[in-house]
C-alpha cells in the first residue's frame, strides 16, 4: 500500500510540474502576442518587460508572495507564515503558483505597451507579485474570506486574469493613450507589425493553458484532468468561431486580430469553471466570451477612449468577469441552469466586485506613489523614436538590411529613424 501511495504521489507531482512548465512557457506566448500587436520600434522593450516580469515575479513571490497567499490566515485576510519558504516543504506547489503570479503581472504589459517607462512598469510588477495578487489569491485559494462564502474559481478567471486586467485598466487610464491614437473626435487605428508573431503567441498560450487549467487539479486525477482539458479545448475553439462569425457579420470582414483574441477570451472564460461545467457548457461559455470580448474592445477603444494595444483589458477583464459569473450559471451541481438557484451567482458577483475594488485601489495607489519619484510615461520624443532606442539603445529589426542597397540614403526611412534614435540617446 505504501508503495502504491508513493507512486501516486510521484505521478501527481510530475503532473503538477508539467503544468508549471507549460504555464512558464505561456510567457513566450504573451511576449509574441504583445510584440505582434504593437509597432516594431517597441519590440525589444516588450520582450524585456516580459522577460523581467518572470524573473522579478519568481523572486518576490518566493520571498513574500507565497507566504501572503498560502500561509496561515489572519482573519481570512492575509497569510502570515512561510516567507522565503521557511518551514515549508511544498516546493513543487510553490513553483506552480509562482508562474501564476508572473502571469497575472504580465497582463498589464500589453495594455501599457509603447509608452510606459520601463522602470515604472517594473516597480508596478513588484507591487503586483509581492502583495496585490497574493492577497487576492489568499482570499480565494488560501482559505480567505471569499472562499469561505463558497466562491468558485478553479484556475483563475478572477484571481489571475481579472486582477491583472483591472491593473491594466488603471495603468492605461493613468498613463493615457499613445500619441496619435485619438485626434479630435476620431479614433485612429495603430496597427501592429506582425500578425504571424501574434498568431504564434496565441497558439503558445493555448498550449500553455492546458497546463494552466489542467495543472490546477494538483493531481493526476484520471477523471478530472480529461474533463478540465476537454473543456479548455472546446471553450477556446468556440471563442475562435464565435468571434470570426461575429466580426464577419458586424464589420463585414473576418478580423484576424479579434479572432486571435477570441481564442484567448474563450480560454479566460472557461478557466474559473473548467472543473465544474459540462463539455456543452464549455462550448456555450466560449461562444459568448468571443462576442462579449469583441464588443468590449470596441467599447473601451471608442467610447471610453482607453488605449489598450493588445485588448488585454477586454480579454482578461471582461472575459474573467464572464467566466466567473458563468460558473454560477453552468455549474453542474449547484448552477442556476441546473436548478441551484441564484446562490452561487450572488457569491460569484460579490467576489468579482471585491477583486475589482481591491485591485483598482491598490494599483492606482501604487502608480501614484511611483509617480512621486519617477515619471510613469516616456517623453514624446522617446515615444516617437520608439522605446527600443530610448530604453535599450538598440532595435529588434535593422531595417536597412531589408531595404535595397547597403548604404541607405539620407532620405531613406531606415536612415531617418536610426538618426532619430541616435538623437534620443544623445539627450
């Protein structure tokens, strides 16, 4: 019997570590999505933000975040023990949760792309991974007060995605839109430079999400794991199809960037209830997520005038809200559509409002504090030249290599932008 238990424990740990590795790989997906949806002159900056987010997140979550999130609770509000894993032996569980913390923080990166100062962004990552996200996680997953109400978020539609999206919304609002995004009463499209990169990023994220949701079982359960992964696959697929069809009807064209985000909205939508809904329920959740996300992006872009280059606020925020509420509807045991009444739906709503309020308040306060010491935004000249020059002194693509001739003339675009970059560095 002891031998069987040892084997089962080993298999469970291996499954959780596979999940952690897949979630870690999702950061490559985030980097590619953000890079493709933005202009080439900011590519290095976006890659460095994603790279540094993982590193800062891992270290800070080790020092303080994990203890705040999973330590013994103080009045259901915050964990109090296990800093730097002192007294803890569950290193595997820490690794799995650490990559989740970095995922929450990196959601902000895309929404503030092309104009936020790198140092200010990294300080916000410190606040997110060191305190803001772990406290939300403690309330829901660490035995805190929200979980005691019966709140359900299996893998993080609200804990990870809504928290990151609210942070992204507050940051994008405080920093303001990119130069040229809005003029008079018009909304100007600033196209990204590489749909192929964004497509690769979405496929990587889709793959990683099988570990994100599947690994959240924390055990190689032969019944639960296939259901979770099946729901993840079907919800994402439904999100793609509904977005593609809806944009074709709504805008008379099948929009590529929105359809890519449709997959992500389906994934975010199913994350809360992937262990609690049926396969049919997952499809319905994904179908609705794609349409809701599309209209949300248009709302924030046109009506509210919040400049979000990658649609992170809508994908992770509105998708996270829908996914969390969907549990109250589609939970096969107590959901409203299964005769369970409005109880779960009410609890889910309470959790959503609480997470939004907490995150908005703390992220806003953190940014205002940061702004007392360093600017949140780069200068107009730096933004015009591109953050690759102003923040890193380099560029991702040497454009003269792909233009005709090896010696660019003074009027060539590549030469002009290179000179502009040099002038920024000389300041």
